[in-house]
C-alpha cells in the first residue's frame, strides 16, 4: 500500500503541475496576443507618422518653389501712393498760385 499511496500522490502532483503549466501557457498566449496588438498599433502609428512627414515635406517644397504673387501687388501700391500724394499737392494750391491759408491772424488775437 505504501507504493499505491505514493503513486496516487504522484498522480495528484502531476495533475497539479499540468494545471499550472496550462495556466502559464494561457498567460503566454495572452501576452503574445498583446504583443501582436502592440505591433499592429506601432505599425499603424508609424504609417501615419510617415504620411504626415511626407505631407509636410511636400508642402514645404511647394511653398519654396511657388511664386509669391504678393510682390507684384506691393509695386502697385507704391505707384498708387505716389499718385495720391500728387493729388493732395494739387488740392493745396490755389488757382492764383498762392497756397491756401488755413490759420488767420485773428485766431491768435486775444
């Protein structure tokens, strides 16, 4: 009987060890699934980052090589300012050649 009890206890121990091994395998498979999901997430984020970098490079190259049409308008502004200055100078002169007096001596008398 001594041998039989030893075999029974060994069989119980084997069952307990098998349960522990199954739990460890289950945990390992879960971590593998988590690793796979992390890998997928990293790949997706890397692709999005690469697309953003390519878009920024393309935008920078476009801005660098595109013409700046605002420079043309700045030249026109200078021309129109000169014409406006000439117009104001013409209004200040009176027809008989003397400038118009805006302040008289009476304004300073007390």
